[in-house]
C-alpha cells in the first residue's frame, strides 16, 4: 500500500477514536447518570449495578464494539500497522541491524524463557504480541502514538511528566527501568541524567532492539537495554537508587506482580525509591465498569486484578516505607474527569526502601 492511503486510513481511525473518547463516552456516562438519578436508590457503588443498567443498551454496545474494533483495525485491518510494515520489512530490519553487535547499548538473550502469561495473549490486540516478530517493536512504537489521542492533541508527553515526578527527590546515579518496552519511558532519564548509569530491561527482544537503536542514534553514552525478566534480574543487591516502571504493573498476574515488587526491593539501595506509573485510582463504580470493560476488549487480562489489589498493604508487607498512591495528570489540566472524556486512570505508585532494612 502507498504511504498516502495508509496515513489517511490511520488518521481516520484516530479521528474515530477521538469521537469514541469524547462524544460517545460522554453519552454513555450521561445515560448512566440519568438512569441512576431516576432509580429509587440513586447512583450505586456496585459495578454489577452499572453493568445491569448499561450492558444491554444499544448505546453502550456500540461504544464497546467501536473500542474493540478501532484497535483491531489500527493493527490488523487492510490499512493496519502490521500489513504496512510487512511490505517494508527488509528496509526496516536493515535500519535496526546496526545495533546488533554493539553491546554498549544492547544485550539480547536468545535463551530467555518467556512466561506463558506473556506469550498466551496478543496484548493490546497486537497480532502475535510485541515479542514474536522482528518488526514488533517498530509496530508497537507506531501504535503507541495514537493510544491517547487527546494527549497527543495537547502536544504533551506523559513520560516527560512522569520523569519530572520521579526525579523530584533523592539520588539518581543508578536507574533501572523495569519493563522498558521500546524505551520511550527510559529516554527522558538518559537524556536528563547524562552522568548516571541507566539500565532498561524487557522481555521482548524486538522492543529493546528498537530502544537500543534509538539510544545509539541519539549518541547516548549512559544507557543499556537488556532482554531480561524484570522479576528475576541478574543485578547485584542494592545496586540502584531509583527503580521505575511505566504501564507494566497492569500487565502482570498477581503472583508475578508480587515477584516484581520483591525484585525492585532487592535491587534498591537503602533509601532508594521505586516509582511506577500505571492505572489504579478508580473513584467510583461507573469508572470501574468502564475500566474492566476496556481490559476485556483490549486483551489486558490483569487490569482488573490490579485494580482490586490493596497495593499499599502489599508494599508495606514487603518492607517498603513512605508508600504513596496518587492520581497522576498526564498533562496539565487533564485528568480522569477532563471535559467528560474517557481517560486512563493514571496513577503514581511510589515507595522507598528504608535506610536500614527492617528499621
């Protein structure tokens, strides 16, 4: 397909998603509010009650159908990301190939055992997942540009804002980005901390290969990307003073999430901080209902379990102190209630390792 047809089709999908995010979501929200206001008990705090009020309505079913199929068409439709990149496979692989032998930026592990929860579902509806094809990282990066259309329209970067928060206090000489994907979350750290050691780890070879390629092109000298399970790294105890993750927690089964926090605690130096950006704070039953529906439609199997967990209690039980769970504005003036439009429930989950463990 030619570039003009592909661009026009993707622009149409983005416009349709903006309609879904604003007009259609607002109509669903207003419909529920009207039903709740006219019920004898008023608005319910039960997700089941919201489902009973909405799931059989034509409006909600259209909302749900559009969410599911806009994502499918973005990746796998006639003008989807996968067929477009497949036609350009050779040139795109050649563009990535230069980083293969440069171990200053990249360390691959062909023998890494990928967990079944990771390979068993095409997360985000990405055909084959983000790990199974050499071009998956490039396709994932392109797809991520239209994940939050209102944010894109504002010209802001959620990763930059998160980095501001993560660097607000403490030492940052050694930073680990757990589940770094294609490196978008890692880039602000290695740009702002040129004298620090920055490490990014992820399961997906195609993603960290792209991350390393972008870092190499940026002539960064302080970052390395490694194919590794973030829940079981080979780093020494107490070797990082800042551990971060961005949109990783909701992709982990509860048992694996438990291991993730254990590993973060292990590699943190005394007094070091862990700062995660994810989806957690859901203030009412309507937003929970919408969030759980999104998880099903976008192949996000563990969004629901994360939302149900008592994260503060879990982190405290592992020895973390100064636990903070705070709503996060992805850009100034925009939050989950922004103009009545659909937003991810962005949340910062942060904690500190005590100066002396057990104190």
